[in-house]
């Protein structure tokens, strides 16, 4: 038999999050709301989802279930309605996060930053930058006014990008400080920056904020 069929998938090869055995376990709870008692049996994964939804909405699980019951009074199957509501809630939240986790959000953050800042790919390619960074480049590495600040621009970091991501993972996303050098032609400028993970799902990007210059 082919080992690839029977061997567990590595985390990096998975298309979906791994499902824990305890997620399947049915859990019975009595939910009381407005004098109405409801006995509900759901998989633990759905109770977890309801708890997260309630925390996000600053309400109780009972309030959520009461609203679901009122909205689907004619369905005759409250547990199914709860499962669908959980899925819809997670889907809507995912759509919202995907809209926020975009290059547009990165641009907005950089534009709102008063200090020089830019977004960097894993290959050290500068993807986007703000006006203060463009002014820094033109001041330190003069180019013609009509030329883009990225033209012939070379960037080197004292730490490599993989190490920066590793430090962010290890330190709870605490910004990582590193030196950098940018150059154009035969001109060079050395400075310091703080690097943080950009709020995008993929690919992994860094946002770099120059300081002390």
C-alpha cells in the first residue's frame, strides 16, 4: 500500500485544520433564557463556536440560542438551526477578516504612519511604501523627481526575513528591530527599523517602520 495514503498529513500539507476527537463528542446542556428552559445536545465544537460568538457579541449563549429559536420557530429542529447559525457566523467573520487582511489595509496603515515605512516580501522586495519613506530615499539617495523610489533600489537587512518571522512567532509578534541598508547606484544609506508581520493571510509579508533616522 502506498505510504502517502496511510501516513498522517504534515501540518504544512493539510488543506483543512485538523479535527480533534473531542470535537465530535456530544454534550448536553440546559439553557435558560426568559423563563424558557431548553435542553440541547450538540457536538463540543459547536458549543465552542457559540461561546466565541457570544464573547464577540458581548452577550450570553442563552441570548444567542433564544434569537436562533425565534428566527427559526417553524423549522422544528433547533439543533440544526444552531449548527447552521454557527457556520454562517464563522463564514461572515471569515469574509470580514479577509476584507481587512489585504494589501489595501497595509497601504492604509503605512499612509497613516508619520515615519518612513514600507511593506516587504519574503524575497526582500519592497511592495509598497509611504510618502515619508519616499522622501527619505530621495533625500539620502537622490534620484530624478520623475523616478519611482523603488527604481534600482536595493535593500539588505542585518537579519534575514526567515529569522525575523521566526522571532515574531517566538515572541508573540513583538516587533523585531534590525539594521538595514538601502542603496541605489553607488549610494548607500544605513538605518534601523522595527519589523512586524503584515495583516494578510498569504503570502507572508513584513511591515517595516524606520526609526532613529
